[in-house]
């Protein structure tokens, strides 16, 4: 069986047993705050056992659930069975069948569909579960000597997320290394020789946060069977990484890095395959790499994969290429992967670029500290805090060097940093605090200057002060739009606002510096005037409104497949990333620019409304990959042109945009293009700059601007003709020179040696022509040619015909000669160039001859 066949066989088997086929729930749970990721097939069904959804939609269900667990991340690639992302095959009963049927279904599927040999299977049951043990022995005839009783730690399945259905379980184990002997069994050799392939949980209780366990309303069955381990068993291979779920990914990783799959590369390639597989699925659900929650998991996995590949000399992003292989393997089961292929690649590539900037520096610190035999806690924390190394990456690297990491010291440093951060946030020189639970009220859509009250402040270690306002007209950076600047004016003081952002608690905070008054005065509760830099805000709004126009124009010219994948909106400039499979042609760019400009001069009014998200989507409003939206959304429309969900600030009408000028169209990832454009005053300044260049160029060419293209074409033609003429003259000259130089050559056995100092007018290109001419005259020849250069030094060229290059390497000989005269250079065995300080040909000849004689003796 292939993975696709096993997956399909499982679902077919249970639908034949009257189970309802239920699609996989999202990898990121929508309504379960206790979990970052779906960790089991039963998660989406928790309300059914508890009776929280009635009437029940079905009493039997089967599914293949996307799951992600990190609790065994250190084991990935080091053993046969552990991974992070996996698919859990499941069959479930809600007040319907119980242990007898569940055990029978499991046994029938394993023996009649998978055809696994009985002698390689073991079963475990809870130590108190006589019923399950008897069913295995009497109902299906499983050998009693291979039924193992175990305690709560192994055979009581706790609730996913710490709350919900739970109960005793019975697990089926596969003997990976079966050699004919009975072996010690899973109680003694779990995860080494025996791996769990099927877990039958018997949900009876509803675990509460206070620790109590009332009975479930609908007791039943919860099955978890890992597809990867099941496939390993049915294929009879030694690890999950030998199956078609992982091996093709490892092969792509090996090809990408330029290594072969071997015992030396296996762990790194397995880690890479697993981690890229995981992040492809997570990012496809809209999670962006970040420092919090699911985003941090993405970042952690990608950085761990890059760290695993570091010994192979990676210098540029490469993991993003592998995500395409994940999509190819899994898109027939999870079509959302195909829809998000380009977005996933773009985000992985961007994260790689960020980490690679610090990876080499971090590795230098790691190598420096590794020499002591242990990575100190402070150094592990510095790797984390300064260079972005997740602690498990440091542990992985240390394991391969057979050294330890001081985790206790790391935890201590981490705690100290948290306490320091907490202290700087709440205890300041001014004894004021920032209430992080209060975001104030944003009024910047309608007001850019108003009277308001300072809620709280933070005085940082430097000159910066961070402020929260009761009513705030300053837009905080989000959605690609930069934050506002401006000033806050109070009695006897003035603060220049340099940026506006969201803090970790989601509150809008203003960053500023005192430009008037005393920095240490008490500010909380003071009445102030908040003034946004309106000129800068307008330039940002011009760029933002133009971004919406550009998006619509691209969809009009290139097609409806165009989707925004990212943007940056700053004063007078925008950057817009979008999906399109090929570079745009000059004609397409011109047409897009024309359409946008027509919409600008049409002076279309913008309409901004708040509405339910479902209503907005029904009206065709575009939402963007990775953006988070609430139930109520802000919709920005330009009637007949554009309708988008957008929280940014905008112009009142398109005509206020002024000028619009595309300045670049480039590729940033597979299938992702980027357009950069200028608007308003910045576009006008660029046009003025281009006009001045045009005028200066016309003056130099001796013609007016309307005739400049024709004049430049004539000049280009003349330069080309002159160049060809000079080349012909030079070639003729070098033929004459070559005869003179050969007449002064000397030989060692059958090899000719020549040297000459020539006029600087010949140039470096002439030297190369001359070397070629000399080699055509003599089959075995070595030479040293020089000309004065414009810096008062000598340009030197050394050459050797192929027949003698082995003994008289031009590159090696040039380095020897140049080293004697404060110079340098390099090249191949047949041609090398450099520069030296010596101007005497006689001195050069002396050194050159000495090197020839030395090599002749060695020969």
C-alpha cells in the first residue's frame, strides 16, 4: 500500500460500518483556546461525548485529522517513529458501540485489510481493565502472553488540552525489528523495538479544570491510529522516513543541499523533511512566522531545520523550494495546499532570509562556547535573545558535538530577562505605568488633532517615552501601513512622536521624545493636545489608496487569479506583492499604470462602512491571506473599482492621490511578483529628477530630448564600429608584437618562455589578445606580460598553454611573482592576471626565471 491507498482503505472500511465521513478539522483549532494546534482526531468531537451539541449529528464518525505535536521534537530524525506533523486515522462512537465492537473493528482492519502478521503484534490494556483483556483474548483470539497490562501513565488517555473526555485505553504495538524471537514486549522496550500503531480510547469521564471527572453523557469510542506508523508497518520498513510520506521530501532536501542520503546526513534530512512538511500545513492555514503562539512554532521549526542543514554550508534560502514537494504529495487530500502554494513559499523564504542574516554569527558564538565542553546558560540565552536560536536548536547542535547545555542557567537567564522587562514596563523613573489592558479609543479615521488625556507612560532606558492616550488620533502600524508621527503638546512641555505601534497586549502606544520641558515630570492624567503629522499621513494615505487601485488594475490586466500577498505603505511609496506565475511585460506594466492613472483623474469617491464579515464577503470584498479579521469588519470601497476589507486610513477621493509612477517590477519567490510605485509629491520629485537627467543627457549628446533616442542609437552604432576597428588594429598589432617577443624567447627542453613590457595603450584586453596570439604560434609556451596602469602600478598577465599548464600553472606562478612586489592576483592554470608595484622588466624577469628554473628542476 501507498499512503494514499492506506488512507482511503481506512475511510472506506469504516464508512462500510455505517460511520459518517467527517473532514479534518483545521490544524489550528477555531474554538478551543486550550490548544495551539489540533493534537488528536478526537478534538473536534469533544462536545459530542459531553452532550454539548444536541441532537447529535451522528453517533458514528470516521476521519483523517491533521495533527501537530512538539512534545517529542528532540526525537525527530533520531528514531524510527517520531515526527511533528502527522495524520491521525480515527473512528468514533458517541453513545453507540463500545469496547467489543471497537476491538473487533481494529483487529479486522489490521489483519484483513493491512494483512499484518499476528506474530509481530502486541496489545496493552489498563491494569484494571479485565473486560478489554478478555475481549482481546476470547473475542479475537489474540495470544494472552502478548497482552500486557500497564498503568495510568501508559493506558489512561487524558483529555486533549487538559479538559474534556478521557478514559482507559488499549493500544496495539508493532514489532519493528522482529527477528523471530518473542522479545521483551512494549512494557520494556517501548519506542525502541515496539511502536504504537493503534490506540483505542474508551471515553467515560469528562475531566474538569478543578480535577473532577463526572461521567460523560455519551460514553463511547475514540480511536487514534497514526497514518505514518501504520504505513511503516504495512510497508515493513524500518522507519516512517522510509515511506512515501517522507522519503521523497528527504530526496528533494538532499538534492537542494547537494548531498546524498547516508548515515551521516540522515538525521538532518529527516528533520528538514518533517519540519518543512509541518510548516507548509500551518502556514497554509494563515499562520505567519512570529514570536508568539502558532507563529512562533513556525519560526522555531524553520530555524531548527536550517540549523540541521548548517553543516552542509547553506548560504541562501532553500527550504521554501521543498514546500512545493509537500503540496504535490498532499494536494489531492488537502486542496487548500494548492490554493496557498505560492503564499507558503513566500513566507518560508522570507523567514529563512531573516534567520540566515544572524545564523552565521550565532554559529560563531556557538563554536566559541562549545570548546569548553558545555554551553553555559548565559550563552544559550544570548543565542536565543540576540541571534534567534530556539533553545532546542542549541540543544540539537550541542548533542552532535557531544556536549551539554546548561538548561538551568538558560531558564534562570530567561526569568531574569522577563523580570527586567516587567520592571521596565511598570516601574519607571517617573513612577508612572502603562496600563497594557487599555488600548484607549482610536479616533484617527475622523480626527488628526484633538484634546485628550494621557492614560499612562513608560520611560525607557534611553530618551524614548512610550505613551497611551484616552482618545488617540495616531494610527498604529498594521496591515502594511506605517504608524503615524506628530507631536503631543501639554503645559510647559512638548513631545515629538516618532512612531505608533501596538504593544504585546494589543494597545496602541506612541513612541516619542521630549523636545521641550522636563522629561521626568508626572504625565499620567494630564490634558494634552495630540497632533498627527498631517502632511506625512496624507502621503501615506495616497500610497494606501493607490495600493487598492493597483490591486484592481492588476486583476483587470492579468486576471482574477492575482491576489495580494503582502504590502508596505509608507509616505509617497508603496510595495505590493501578488501572485502571478511570470514576470510582467513592459506593455502590461504600462497598461496597469494607465488604468490606475485614469481612476485617479476620475476622482472617484471612497466609501467606508463597517459590517458583518459574512455580509462583506457576500458583497465580494477581498480578504487577504494571513490577516486576522473579527466578526465586524471595515470595508473600503471605490464603487465600480475596488472593495476590500481594510483597517487602514485612506483619502476621501482617488483624485487626491496626485501622480502615480511604477518604478520596479521584480520576483521575490516562486510565483510571487512585487511592484514598487511612487505617488503624490514623491512621484513628482522622481519625475523632476528624471527630467533633469534627460535634459543633461540631451545636452551631452548635442541634441534635444525628442531626438535623443535616435542620437543615442547613432552613437551606439559608432562606438560599436570604433570598437570593432580598434579590435582589428589591436589584433594586427599583437601579431607583429608576438613575432618580436618570440624572437627573444628562450627554451627549456621543448618549452618556450617569454616576457615583455608593453605600452599602456595596449590595455588589459590587448594583453589577452597577445597571450592568445603567442599560444597559437607555439604549442608549449609560458609567458609574463606587463603594462603600466593608471595608478602608477603594473598590470601583469601570466599565461601557459594547456600542454604545460600542469607544471607551469599561470595562476600559481603569478601569485609567486606578485608576492615579491607587493601585489596580488589570480586566475586559472592557463591565464591569470594581477597588479604589482614594480616597474622594472629586468627585476620581473629575474623573479620569473627563478620560478621557471625551480619548477623545471621539480619536473
